C-alpha cells in the first residue's frame, strides 16, 4: 500500500469513496441527509487539492484507491490561538476495511498536520457511527464536546 497526495486525476475515485461515506450518513440520518450525485464538485475538489492549507492524501494498492483523507487547517477566533487540523473526511473503501488502511492514513495525516504547524486534530463523528467512534478512540482521540438535539 502506498500513501500519496491526491492529484486532479483522482477525482472519480475520491468521488466514489465519498459516495460510500455519504450513503452511511443518508442511512444513519435520513432526516438530515439526502441522496446527491456528487459530494464535491470537480471544482470544489480542485480547490481542495490545490489549497496549501489542506492535506489531501489517499491510499492506493495496485493503482486502485482504497482510502482517502482530507484535512483543513484552521485557526479559531475568540479562543486561544492554536493552529488546528480539522479532519473533514477519512474513508476506507468498504472492501478494504479492517486491514489497517484507515490507521495508516490517520497516522500519516497526523504527521503532515504537525509539519504544517498544527497543535491539535479535531473531527466530528455522528453518534450513530459506532465503528468510526471506536476507530478514533483507538487512535487516542477523546470526545471534546457534545451537541444535543430535539425535534420540534
């Protein structure tokens, strides 16, 4: 397995994996998520790949993309000035889960974030996504806050 930076030619494969992630959300929260053809347009993808304040990496095996990770660098306002890496997306192809791909992507992305000056890594996981929560906790992450909701 090789981990490398995304290039524009990776759009279709990234789009395929993002569709897997999105379907998980549609199934888990159909009250919030709708089916869409593409999570990111080609133009949005191009902006992310070319953005120097983003980490856009993927894992591939035998020229087949098996995982992706996208992180944006943020600085919070009205809080202690601390450069934060925010993991927008981490997805491993359904056929490759449980083989360490996510762990390798996560650790490599974390290294890159540190090199870019990040002092912390944040991300958001829906409560229904127990597998993701367990994975991130196994990577040493802890809950930071809770968001509550009620239907009106």
